[in-house]
C-alpha cells in the first residue's frame, strides 16, 4: 500500500467532517457507531479517525484486496498455482465470522507452506502481514449488512 501524506489525511478529514456538519445543518443527528469500507489507503483511515474517533470497524474493499493480491502473484507463479491460491482466497472471503476467518486463514497458510515452489515464502509473508494482520476486514462476515466492495461508489457518475 502507498504511503500517505498528512495533506491527504486532511483532505479526507474535511470530507468526513463535512458529512457530519451537513447532517447537523439539516437536523439529522451526528453519526455514531459508524463503520468504514474503503481501499487500503491510510489517508482515508486517518481522516475517518479524526472526524469520527478511534472506535470504528475498518473494512477493506474486497475488489481492491483481490486486485492487489492478483498483482502480487503475477509473474511469480505459474497459472495453476495462481488459480489455486486465488481460489483459496475467494473461499476465505466467504467467511461469515471472525472465528471462521481466522481458523480458515491458518489452514490456508499451512497448506501453502507445503508448496515447494519458488517465491511462496515471500508471498505468504506479504499475504499474512498485509491481508491477515493489517487489512483483515475483507471477508463477508466482517461488516454485517454492508457491501463487500466500494466499487459502486467509485462508479457513480454525475450527468
């Protein structure tokens, strides 16, 4: 994931504060118990924390996660290995609870460690640090009653 500048965090802080103020201006209550679904940009998370506080669930857009992993796999493994790894990740994404996700993740990592192919240790380190520790909120059961991806928001056009 890319490094974030303070200016980028301030941009998102402005956007999130504007949402709160806009709601207040039309008589709606301040948003509480909010969740965030976004790509992995730290600027979004930082701006959200400043506007809404530290106590929120930070979901990761499934599309952006999958795209980043696909990019990481490209040119490192043959198509058969890539297809199997992505299949396991697709199945992990369907986890309906944190307990299922953690247990299934351990099984998948254990399975991949058995592969005797070049680059697998480096990929496993990347996947574990980036997608199981830092940005683990990409599975279905993480944000209940929420979208899995923020792509629809990105696709909105004003005519």
